C-alpha cells in the first residue's frame, strides 16, 4: 500500500510539474476537519503549504466535512478543496501559498483557478456578480491581524461581471507580466482603491490553482490565398497547344472545384488574339480548349461533364492594338451552367476546406457532420434502450463468444476478396477495421478498395494521406485515420465508386432483367453496385489476381438480393467467375438511436466479438440464408473526458491536453490536429474536437509531430507540438 501511495503522489506531482503552486488541489493535508474552522491559523495547521492571509477562518473541505449551514458540493478534482466566506469589507477570507520559485520580472505568467458559489450559505437568494477585484494577487508575504478585506489590486480577475451560477464550478483565468520578484499568491476578494467595486457576499469554494510561466508559441493563422488572380493563368507554347507547367496551379484548382461539385458540368472555351489568319486562330483555340479538357479528364474528372470549343479571335475582351491587350485576349474560359466560373467560386471550395467541413455544431446541418468535430454526444443524445430481451439472451447462450479480429483473420486466410461494411455515423467501425489492416496485409491483401473515395481521388497513394476533397465521409477523422494506416503499412488504395456514365450504361444492361425494369429504385441501386463490382474486378484482372480488402457501404456486404435490390457482394459473386468473398457485417450489432437490435443488449460485450457455433458466425437474419458470413458485435460506447473509448481502441494513443484559455479563445472553439508534414489546408485532421466551455480539451494522438489549428468565431491560431 505504501508503494501504491507513493506512485499516486509521484504521478500527481508529475502532472503538475510546471505548476508553481505546490498542492494545487488541496489534496495534501496534515489533518482533516469535521466542520468549519474558527481561524486562519487552524487552516494553516490542517493543510500542507497553504495558509490564510488574515484571522478570518478559511475552511478545508473534505467528504467528511459537515455543517448545518449548507451541504458541500464535490470538489472540482480529487476529494478536497478550500472554502472562503466573503461578507463585504468587514469579513473576507483568503487562501495564500508560497510559490515554488519567485516570479521573474518582465516574464509572462498564466494563472487559473476554479470557483463555485454556495447558494445555501448566504441569505440572499440572488447569486452575486463577479467583479474585477475578486481574483488572484501576487505579492510579498503578508498577514493582516483582522478579518477585513485586503486593499490591493489583483493581477488576474474575471473578464466580465457575470452572475455566478450556484453550486457550479467556473474557471477564472488570465495572464499577466510580473513586475517584481514576488513569491506569494493570494486568492479572494480585494479592494482596488483606485477602482473600487461592489464587494461580494457569500461562501465560495476554491480548487485546482495553476500558475506557470507562459510563452505563447502559437501563431495567428489566416487561410492563405492559393487562388490565382484570375482563371486566365493558363499558358501554352507560342503558336502551340501544349500546356506549360505554369498552368497546372489554376487547373488543379479547377479539378478540386469540379470534384467538390459533382453535379456541375463545364464548357471550356479557348480564345486567341487577332494576330494571324482567322482559320489558324480558330484551330489553335479549339486545340487549346481540348488540351485543358484532356488535363481535367486525366486528373479524374468525368469526360461527360466537360465539353470544349474554340472561338478564335471572335470574342476579344481587350484591344488587340497593344501587347497587353493581346495577352488578355489569349485566354481559356470555363462556363458552368452558362455562367463564367470565377476565382471566388474556386475559393469557396479550395481555400476554406477547414471552415466548410469542420463547422461549429450550431452551424452543422447534416447530422453525420457532427462526427467531423467529435460531437458524438449530439448524435447519440437519444440514450439507446437498455432493455434486455430474454429470447435474445437464450439464443446467444447457445453460441460461444470469440474475439472478432482473430475469427475474421482466420476466415480471411483462404479468401481473395474480403468485404467489410462501414457505419456512416459509427466511426468505431473504421477504427476496428484499421486495427486489422496490418494482419490483412500480412495475409497478402495489399490492395484496399474504398467505396467512399471519389473517382477523382487518384493521387491519394502518391500524396500519402487523405484529403478533404477525396470523399464525403473521408473528412471524418476516424475514416482518415484508417486511410493513413493503410498507406503507412503499404496498401495500394483505389476508389471503385462509379461515374455517372458508368451507371447509365449499367442501367441499360440490367434493364434486360424484367424484375428490375419494373422497379426504378431497385434498378438504380443494382446498377450502382454492379458498376462497383465491375471496377473492383477490373482492378483484380489488371493486377494478376491480387487479393483485395473492400471497404463498402452498410448494404454492400449483402450476398443475397434484398427487396429485389442487388448489392456489391452479390455482383462480386456473380461477375467474379467463382469468386466467393468473405463478407463481414459490423453495423447491425451496434448501439443505435433508430432501430437497435435486441441482441446488442443481450450480448453485452466489452470488445468486438463474434458469436459462433461449429465455426459459423451467428447472424440475426429473418432470411432463409444469411446475407453475410460474419456478424460483429461492438461494445457500447463509454466516455472519458467527453471522448469515446473506441477512439483509443488499441490503447497506443497519448493524451494531449490543451488549455484554450491560455491562448485567449472564446467558446465554442474547434481544435483540429494535423500531422506536421501534411498540408493542413487540404488534409483530413488526425483528431478534431469542439470545446463548448472552459474545460480543457483532450486530444488523443499517436507519438509524432503535429500542427494544431485552434479557432473560435473570430480568431484562429496554429500551435506546433510533439507527442513522445
């Protein structure tokens, strides 16, 4: 027990190693009182390091503390806290402590402490307002031989005269620059004679006091303007239609714009100046427009969305009498829905990816986008049912639980295609899949087909990380984490989502099936999945029969038609010449607000589990034959510091605590963590959370170097740090 106690004290001390305040949470003590104390001297005898600043009777409060005047609330952290009474000028209690070292003049310090107002002690039913003279004062050792308020000006005090909320902890924080070598800290109600305020009255709890040297290494950040001055920055060799490298900047912006807006079709129009023969200028402008079209197609844009034509010199926008004017007339224009695409259109997509994809929760319109900023609490606020279905319990008792990861990998060893589905609003499905990638790679699965990747996401392998323009759901950090892990291991990742023209061709083929021709919805879904299967099969054939791990939609793992709709796994079996994919459903047995299976509560698992009988996975299906091979049961989500436990499923992530008050942010505030070597204006963040109040933000990250983007509604800063 002594060793355990020592370890606790060591870890506790280490966590406060930068704090100049010893015993910051009042957890170290000599004696614990049972009731309110009678003098400041008594408080000093009870607690370690802390003392009082006058004869008024500061209290040390523990779970054994009792008084008829009020019932104490729980400490902000740990078990102990201080209590001070303020009765205007004639009775003011304080806590005082000697710092670990003297303040250094001209050095900036960050200070914070937590305070709660006791609503039962004072007769007034109205909670007092905070004031600029209630706070933290730094000075020399001082003791006042009465109980009156101390006349000094605190260096750190509340930023506004807001009302205290009874029995609710609030944080008072701020920074100041030391002027002298003071080494004592006082907390309580003071009077600044040059700026007097109305004094408070009541009983206040104090806990978790922090004083530390603070060097703000964050940098103010504004999205850089990556958009060219216009869309005329497309260059060709003189009298030729070969694109020069200088053109790629604006053309790559155009690729991103079109990928972001898949419903937009564009007409590309080439223009020349009036120098030369008319027929030659017409041909030259036509070929230049075709060169631009070919560039966009080669970078993943569906050719059916693009048309091109040349106008020769017939549409000048400037005089042809000067070289400057002729230069303006030698141009390529983009028309979308008969409207000229401008640099502002592109900027809306390219420059503000962070703002578009990672918006504050109050601005989020689609529920799944709450996942992008870690607001799982909003998405799951329904509290799924805890009812236990006795029949489900009896059914599962006839099966044996097995580790899902081990069971899946054993079954996958003899397969060439494995399909596992994704829960759109359940990121734990992505984390579970990520944690199997290395073992799949070792089994020979070196290609990962991702259904949510857009066809235009052709550079993901050379880039080495996922970008926000790669796909709708890729923007969610857990999805990005899975993609990064695959690239790190060595997977070749490829999209298999179909283009509009591919789906159109598939519909014409499948119309021959009379049952599909009568059901437009079934035809559309079946054609979409037919195309997906064909794209995967083509990739396999091109690469000499490779093994492929397929990450698909919820229904993509269904090997049997459902309501006449035929999904990916069905078509892989039918079109793949004897292919029998291993299909894994990890979505059905998840906690859900809408339609939770009774088997979820009956299973009550604490890690991803498969229930088996004679080597065959249990499957909750009313169909005669199972629509998939394996059904995974995921444990229910538990939270620590507002973070779901599955975020750190492998237990290898480290906690990075960010105190946003140090950097002057208001709330809500978004924190987006990126790998330092990635383009953070394009990449999917490694972790993202929205902080709504003054609680510290807890990021969960693997060891490495990171860049953090912090932003509230007015400000944004970047901060670089390393996780060891």
